[in-house]
C-alpha cells in the first residue's frame, strides 16, 4: 500500500517528534531543530510528491490532516548544532607601522631643520661675516621660492602629498623669515611695509593650504614662522608683535567654512605669548610710559581681532558653529583676550579701571545681544566680560570698598539670572559672591569680635556696609538657587537654615561695627554684642515657631531653632556674662529669658492641643 498522492505531513517525522516528546528532557535541542524543519516543509508550495512507502505490520500511526493546498518536502537530514562564531579582532599595528606616520615625521623634521638652516644663513652668517647682506637675503628668498615651486610640482604625483606639504611649508615660512631679516637686521624695508609683505606671504601660503585642503600645511607655515621669528628680532619687541599679528590676521580666512580647529589656536597663541612677556617686562623694568600705551593698543587690537574671527567663524550656517571646532574657536577667542586682561600691570589704577570697564561693557553687551551666535561663544563673551568687570572692581575701588562692590555686582548678576532664568548668569553671580565672601572673611575675621580693642582697630562703617552687602548676597544666592530649581523643594529648608547661620554672623559683625562707629570702642562693643545676642534668640524663636506651623520642614526648622537657642544661651553665659557689664548685660538676659518663656509656652500649648486631639480620636 502506498501513501495518497495528495500532499500530507510525513508520518515518519511525526513519529520521530512523538518519540522526542517522550524524552524531552534529554533531546530538547534536537526537537527544536526538527520543529524548524517541519515549519519549513509546511511553508513550501511547490515540491514533488513523496515517494511510496511500504506499510509495515507495526501498529498504525494516525495521520495528521493538513490543508489541501499545503505541500511538504521530503524529509531532510537534521543539521548538527554548531556553536556561534565571533569575529576575531585584528591585532593593532604599532604607531610607527601605520600608513604615513614615518613619512609625516620625517617631513616635519625636514621642515624644522631647513628653517633653522635659513635662520642660520640670515643671522649666524651675518655674525661671522660670511657672504654679504644682499647675497644672504637673496639666497634665502631664492631657496624659499624653489621649495614652494618644488612642492607644487610634487603635489600632483602619486604619493607626493606629504612631501609637497613639507616643501611648500618650508618655502613660505622661509620667505616670511627672509622679510623679517630684511627689515630688522638690515633695515632695508620699513617695519610697517615689512609687516604688510609678511601678511601677504602668510596669506598666500594659507591660500595654497585651502586649495590643497590641508590644515597641516597651514599649521607648519604658522608655527615655523612664529617660533623662529624671535631669533631674528633678538627677543620680544613691538616689532615682533607686529609680525606675529600679521600671522594672526592673515591666516584667519582659511578657517571660514572649514572645521580647522587647531589653526585658530596656532595663529593666536604666539602673539598672545609675546604680548604677555612684553607686558610683564614693561611692568617690571619700565623706564617710560611710551611703550605701555603701545602695548595697550596692541592688546586691544589682538582681542578685537580674536572676537571678530570667532564671531565670523561661528555665525549661523558655519561648519564651525557647534561641536569640537566651535569649542576650539571659543577657546581661541578667550586666549586672545588674555593680554587685554593683563595690561593693568602697566597702567595706573584709574586708567586700568576705565579700560576694564569699557571692555566689560562691550563684552557683556555682545554676549547678551548676539542671539544668532552659538551658546558656547556667548558664554565665552560673558565670562571674559565678567572677568573684566572683576578687574575693574579691583582697580577702581579703594581697598576697603572692594568687598562691598564685588558683593553688589554679584547680587546684580543673581538678580539678572532670576529675571532671565539663566543658569550661566547665576554661575557668574555665584563666582562674584564667593570671591566677595572670601574677601569679607579676610577683612572681618572672627577675632575682631572677641575684644573691644580688636573691634576698634578692624571694625567701622565700611565693615558694617560690607556686612549688609554680605547679608543681601547670601539671601539673593539662596533665593536664586530655589527659584531656578537647582535643588529639590524638600531640601530648600536645609539650604535656608545653612545660609541663616552665615547671615547671623554678618548681622553680628554689622551690629558690633555700627556700635563701634557710633559710640566709643568699649561702649559700642558692649551694645553691639548685646543686641546681637537678642537677634540670635529672635532668629531661634522664629525658627521654632515656623517649625510648628510648617509640617513639611518641621524637623529642619526645629533643629535649626534648637541649635540657635543653644548658641544664644551659650554666648550669653560664656561671652556676654564675662565681657558685658551693667544695665546692658541685664537687658540681654531679660530679653533672652522672655523669649525662652514665650517659645516654651507656645510649644506647650501645641503639644497640649495635640494630646486633646489624640484623646478625642481614641474615644
């Protein structure tokens, strides 16, 4: 007997599956493979009819009916399970075996050695009397031009890119140094004209770098010329600063529309370092104020160029607007402002204050109004403007007024952060408050509150003013933290309690300072401390009463109130009792005692009311 010709499930496979179900614990993986084969057979549509099978005399096996349109394939051999294979990572090559590393290192070394040879031709040969000045300058120019020409010819050949970049970089840097030598060493070209020529050479070199799309070429030209130029100018001078400024401004255009992040720092750092060294030298070895004005002008020009370049590169649509390249251009701008922030060392206090004030207004206004600029550049403008404002405070105010002025500026920044909802402005305000607080603790140390003599020597009207501004700054700081959601609402009470202790210290200083300023040192010291003790107890009473009415922050308020109560009572017995005398001490004891009775009575009533409510609920 044969199986029907209509499509049907293979009975042998069903029998095998039934046997496997009986031993599922031992052959679970094998059964899953068979089920996968069965699913494949059921899904098949065009297969030949199964081969005839002779029926054996064993017990009949029921045939599972299937849909008429389904056909199956003949039984296939079950593949053996193979463990999964994972790709094996190829071993990393050493850095010196990677493509192009050795050639680049050799090319960079060749650039450095060749440029040093050019400088030796221009300087050492002149010192030794070899050749003549025209021959030395002409030889350097011809060599540099030949190197550029060779680089252009090699660039188009296979594998010649690295060598072409090295040759062209050496040639353009050599031309630049040749112009410096012709102006500084031999005086053949006036300095302004030589700076213009050097500007053109640097611009031509960068133009070739743009054509070849090679940041390496631009970097080699800039660094080669900037590093070796001081050798020809015999150190740091205004002439060197002019030539380095030519590099800074001439190579800027190459960054427009390109993410050449390193070029900005390479063209800015040399002129900034030269200016910083020149400013330090002028502040230490100054003999006249003529070069100081020139240094101030140079620092301002470098900062303006740095700000303009950063804004142009990060304007809307530029590839350098965001990301790593945008961060580098912002850092380049910040570096370009360092000489401007340092010129106060060569100016008087009034001139420094005016200069820093103008710089602060311009930078802060640019950061606040330049909406199209990226956030990171606006932060850079704001940070440098805040630094200029801080320097203006140090330069423009007398030593005694620096602390209240800085704290006042910090409060203004915090107020602006509340109005604008800006966490960055809040960070600036916090920085001013932190600096002012450190200065406040320096001018009003705790030792000044211990004796009448120390108070009369260190405290007065200015310290009272500083204490009032410190109180306002602390309150404004905590309020801004709370409003800007910088901490959870559940922790607000802890923050206010911590700030409250600082406020009480400032209140004590303000009271003692006012007493010393209004009365004589002994009487004012006694009256100030007496009133301070009463204020401590009033603050403790307020915290304890608020703890009764505010269940959410009851634990924090109760702890702060008890701590202040303990501090007030300890001050009363340990300090006031030994230091104060007469009627003032009696008044302090009476007021503190009455406040203790008041708060004790208030707590007794609250607990009694709570017990009545508990009794009524249980009954």
